[in-house]
C-alpha cells in the first residue's frame, strides 16, 4: 500500500520580479508504507523541493501529492521532518527544543514525561550530557543530531529527512546510519522514510529503493530496488553478490553528465 503518491507534479518557483524557475516537471513516483526510500541527484535537481512538498510547506503548481490517499493541503503533526539546514530554536536548550515539539504531538503527557522522552532520544543520538546546551553551544553535527532526535521522538509514521548527515563527520555518520536503521527496524511496524542524500554508499546501505533524479527541472531518471537482506552489516554487506554491479549502475547514472564531459567513458569511483 502506498504511503505517498506523487502524481504528475510540476513545481514552479515564482520570484518577486515574476520570473520563475521550473524546479520539478511532471514527477511521478510513490512510496510504500514501511519503505525506506532514498532520493539522490545533482545539486539543484529539486530534492529539497520534493521534501517541502511532502511537508506541506509548498504546494504543487500542477498535479497532486497524496498522503494515505488524501491530498496534502498543509503541514501536519503526522510527519517528522529533518531539514537540510539546522532547524532548532536558538533560545531553547537541546532538551527543550525536543520537548516543545513533543508537546504539540502529545498534549496529554506531563512535562516530566516529555522531558524523559527527550532525554531518551538525545541519548540514542549520543548526546547524553548535552541536554541543557543551547544550539549555539553545539557543533553543527551535534545540532543536526538534536534535530534528528526531535523528528524520531515524535514517533510519526512518516519521516522526511533532507541530507540529515551532510554536516556530520564520517565516523559519526556511520554511527548515526546504524542508529537510524536500528530505530526504523525496531517497534511493531516500520516507519516510512524518505531520505535525501548525495552519498551513494549511504543510499545503498539504508534503502529498500533508490530514486535517481536528473538535473533540473527534476525528473525521475531511474528507480532502483535494493533488495539485500536486513539487518545489514556494513562490513560484510559490500561483499554481497550484486553489490558492486548495483553501485556501479548508480555511479554511472549519477555522473553521466560528467561522463559526457570527459568523453563518454564509463565512470568508476
Ligand atoms: N525559494 C526558491 N525560489 C526560487 N527558486 C528556488 C527556490 N528554492 C529552490 N529554488 C530553485 O529550484 C531548484 C531546485 O532546488 P532544490 O533546493 O530543491 O534543489 P536540491 O536538489 O535540494 O539541491 P541541493 O542538493 O543543493 O540541496 C534550483 O534550481 C533552485 O535554484
Ligand atoms: Mg537540497
């Protein structure tokens, strides 16, 4: 069953001087319930635009987007979001940022209960001891981890993540990928995740399916299923039959504009 359906969506940004940019053109794809879907594509191809359509912050110029069969008409507490740029209130501590967001989703819970949930998720993101720090006192990567903890603590069925690990160092990134998969895989039902990344290996390791987009205006270039068994072990995983072939296919789709420039050679990275 589809959690999200994108139907013939075109998105034009119009600026003050009335000139416009076509960011997405006739986009069609769907996301299954419980699926982990990654979207990769060159900078400016419209990935964040898609995410903002899912959050309801933008609406399509043409076409429609259905969430659980209903047209998205605005933002909602049924979607946990991690934006590309840190999105924390600077005047609230890490813990307060999370419990404040939780209060909207769980109005019946006491302050103490909400604080306990916030602490639990901060600890899961490796931020024990940093609960009372303000965003300005945290590194960029740490701020992003607070934002991820906030999105996961909301316990929504749908999680939307825009390059959540882009600003995190490579060692922490590996830990956070594992942590994210662990949380996605725990509980009685898997959540639906739409995950935007530039990192091909990250996309393969995490996803059930990868959508590769073409440069703007963004269209789906190819949808690639990633059917390796779960749970995935990052050390043995890359030795699975078919891994190298799959990776190579995505590298070539991702860099084919570059391949044109360097003489149409196959790209091996
Ligand atoms: N608010 C805006 N007003 C006008 N044009 C915009 C606006 N936001 C994005 N665009 C344009 O729309 C296109 C898609 O932008 P978007 O941010 O979705 O790309 P992206 O794939 O997320 O890129 P990146 O990988 O660099 O984050 C780009 O050409 C961008 O310049
Ligand atoms: Mg973006």
